[in-house]
C-alpha cells in the first residue's frame, strides 16, 4: 500500500508558483501513513519508490517547461507517525520548515526511522525534551530531510 501511494504522488496535481508558496504547499504536500502490511517493507524498496517518484516529478516539470529551481523532499514526522513529502520552487536550503532541519543525501535513515516506529504518534517525554533542546547539555534536534533537485537552474 505504501509503495503504491508513493508512486501515485508522481501523478498528483502539481503547482510550481514561486509567487504563491502557500498554493504550492497545499497542493504539493503528501502525508503517508503505514498499514500493518507495510511493516514488512524493506528500507531499500521504499527508498527506490521515492527515487522513482522524484525522477517522474522532475520529468513532468521539465516537460511542462518550468524554468527554475524546484526541490522534491521527504521527511519523517514522528509526532504524526508519517512520512511526508513535498515539491516546491525553492532550493534545498530554503525549505518551508519552521524548525531547524538537516539536508541529507541518504534517504535510508529517514525511511528506517519511519518503518521502525512501532508506536506512531507517541513521543516520550525524554525524547520530546531532547528534541526541543531541553535537558542538561542537550542540543536542539534537527529533522533529517532528504532532498532531490527536480527543476532546472534559472
């Protein structure tokens, strides 16, 4: 089910409008949960599905004649128990997150964290304090976000 959902993203409506980031986010952001059967998926299979989807989105963008920067990106939201992905007319260092994030080239650890999440949506107090930078000597956690350039340079 998860692999099918990832593949379907490549065919969903897509808005690339640098002057209207809100429309981009509302149209181009997807939330993916996990069915019980998805727990048996390998990290490699999920990574491969996202890479194929990113390639297909890039091909659509080029075929539509869009000229400019566009980024497809994926992250794990442990609070929601979801993998999330989006496409925007922004560079990897300007993604529309309110919190700090770390761009990563390897999607594997992001997917692995999602597949290993046995209690989605539940974050322990200790983990929450660490993520918010609480606790003695703690530093603020930075969410890992996998990025793939899918546009063309201006």
